[in-house]
């Protein structure tokens, strides 16, 4: 696998179709931290922006691949409280609380309170986060 990082355009210059996005970086199983870093940069670029259906599918695919690689190679203890687990996972993939909040449709202050443990995750937070980041929902309960 070519482990080089793609040269990323700005969000506004990102391709609009799934096929064109795949030419930027073909979604495939990640085998090393270099590949994870490259995928994470694309996730970070796309997170929090309004996406068309193809872009959303591509982002979800990359997030699932990153989550699978992280789970297998950089596991975070399942004994952590959900907010600490998610905060550690977001740090590992290079996503900010604000970006995560936008990804699942919540404002910055709510995202910060959730990650500090000042609020509990509701079922919508758990479902959307698990889907968007390719995580097992049970890790957030």
C-alpha cells in the first residue's frame, strides 16, 4: 500500500462524488499509523461541514476504517467512563470536541460538557457517534 499522505485541497475544493473522493484516497483497511494519519487528516477536513450524500458516505467509511484500526492497534481501556473513552478516542484520531459536535449535530458547549462528563450521553449522541466514528455503541454507555 502506498503510505504517502495525500496533498489535501481545502474543503470547498473537495470532490463531490464518491468516485472522485476515492481518487483522493482509496478507502481500504489501514495497516499502519501513517495510513491512519492520512485518513485522519481527511476526516478532520470533512468533519463539521455540510456534506452531500457521497461525501457523507465517504466520511463514514473513513471513520469506520480509522475506528477499526484504532480498536485493534491502540485500544483504550473499556473500563474508562464513556466521556473519557470518547475524549481519548477523539484525541487519537485528531478530532476536536467542536468537530465531533458538528459531526453529530450538537453545539460546541454541549460537546464540551459531554466530553468533560458534566452531561450524560443520550441515545442520539451514542448512535450518531458510533455511526460516524465506527465505534461500538457499548463503549459509550
